[in-house]
C-alpha cells in the first residue's frame, strides 16, 4: 500500500512541480538553499519542498577512488558493501524492510566522492523506520567476509567482460593517458591485481577513515521544515564518528606532449577518445568553456563536430565532446566511433574542426542558439526532488555558491563569443592532446 501511495504522491505533485519549473525557467526566485553544520562537523544543505509528501537525503563523502592509494577499487568496494549487511541485518533484510516502507536506498562511488541516499515518504510511520535503516547502513556496516568475497568475484568477472568492449577499453586507457600517475588515472572499480590483494582489513580501515561526519555533506530536500531538517541532519550525522575531512586531491598537471595509443581489437568499429585535462568545479572559466563546448560537440545533432564528421562526410554515427569537471581538472573528452578504414580521416576532421573553433570561436547565431538550448532545457535537469538533492550534494561537496542554481541561466546568458574564444585558446590545447584508438580488426 505504501508503494502505491508513493506513486500517487508523485503524480499528484505534477501540476505543482510544473509551476515551480516554470518559475525557475523564467528566472523567478526558487527556494533558497539553506546551509549549516552539525555539531560533529557534517556540512548540511537543505531545500524545503512541502508540495510532495516525500523526503530525499543524500550523504556524500570525499571517499572516491582518488583516495584509493595503492589499492584501486577500494573506495568502490567499501561503498558497495555498506548495504550488504548492517547492524546484524542481511542484504535481504534491508531490502525487504525498505520495500515494505516504499523507500529506496542508493549508493555509489566515483573518482572524487562516494554517497548513500534515501528516498522515503515523509509520513512518520514510514519515514522513521526507513531513516533507521539509513543510520544502520551508515554507522554499523557488518562487512562480512562472505559478502566481500562474493562481490569481489563479481567485480573480477565484470572486469574480464569489460575487456570485450572496445568502448570500455578506450575509456579507461584514455584516463590513464591523460592523468598518468595522478589518482584520477585509475579505474574506480579497480583492477584484477588490486582486487586480489584487497582484504577486509583494508575495507574496514578505509571506512573508518573516510565515512566520518567531518568528511560528510548531507543534502536534504522534501517535506520537512527547517527545524525538522536540523534534527534530521543531526540524527544522520550522529550515526557517524566525528573524524576529519579527507586530504585534498593533488593538482592535475598539464600534458607535456601529444600522445597516441592504438590498441588492436576484433571489432568492425573503431572507438576513439581524444582529450586533455580540462576544468574543475568552480573553475572561473566554467561557463565560457561549458557554452563553447555545447556549440562545438556537446549539443548532439546540431554541434559543429556532428555537422562536419557525420552530416557532411558520413564518417561517424556518433561524435561528441564534453568536460567532466571534478575537484581538480577533470578531462575534456572528444569521442567518436567509425569504421576501421575511416578512423584516420575522422580524426583529421576532428582536429581541423577544433583548430577552426580555437581560432575563430562560435558565430553569433551559434551562440544565441546554444544559450536558448541550455537555458530552455535547464528546468528538466531539476524536475524532481531526487535531481535537486543531487545538485545540492554537488554544490555542497564542491563548495559552490548557494545561488548556483538560481544564477545558472543568467551566467550562461552573460557568456560572449570573445570569452569563449579566449577560454578555449588558454585552456584547450591543440598540440598536446592524448588520443586512444581501439579497434582495427574486422
């Protein structure tokens, strides 16, 4: 019954949500983000959303693979085991309790961060036991040996399967080419050697160091007022030991020279990744680079790269580019797949298109169209509480301005052609990109 109630609640909020999105799209005020810190050091970000009887909580830690040290995959494995058993409850017990309450628990780990999330109805009879499960998973994970061994074996099987995918190979080899010895270079899921060396002692030590209140950001969106949100945040943070923030991720060095790696693989399509370190969260060049890339390769079928490579020459069905900003400069990635016999021509056109954009920047019409596309589509990126809580967690984790969402469209509109050209000239190299090519065997 609670699950049906949840579905009805979501549907009943559609009109209210649409009105809120309209106000956001027309630059009217959205509910301001509120911020405070718990007594044991967790940073809290909160937006009230009383229209729907739901609460979304996302607890984020600086506990991603950038902190794996000499055991790639440690962050991912630690996070994955949290809900496999906690406070004496098995994974099946946890799943059954949440299902009976109509609640959802989520988790994940990337290069910068790891998180645990809870979505529940706000009715106390349903929310309280769901919150208790979250507290147990956060504060009392069991880390049973059998769960660790099973999940490690599943990950090893997955890694072996990945070796059959040219796209996956191109992706992780690209990160290695761009980041070298930097922690961002390793795969978040790890590799076979590190997984086989990993022990439960390593898992527990990682958890005890990084899953602490002083290293946590708590994002809350939903049907709770400020006083209740403060109490809720304190309860979530209270499930954790105090602890300290994780050390900063090392600065990413620029690439010294261009490189190219060709990896033979039995496939009819060749997969290409090209790029270099790009930008970080809060980067002063974020908006010129973001808008510029939307024109160059980030806007799908209407991008310059798509026009030159797919439409004019039929060299690729899919071609794209995007920035992936992180705590330090994440990668700027160009990607395509093409027939094996067309890869060199496609690469030549990609280089030529970037060179022209680098020199001339966008046209006025391209800029106007890009701004309309970005600002017009922005409401769809925050069209649910679950998406908003992800933004809150991102804003809190990277310490972005609290008005980030409110001012996003205005900052896009303020970007000029000259700012784009200047940013690309300074930040996007022409002669020292890393290129990884996987394929070539029919």
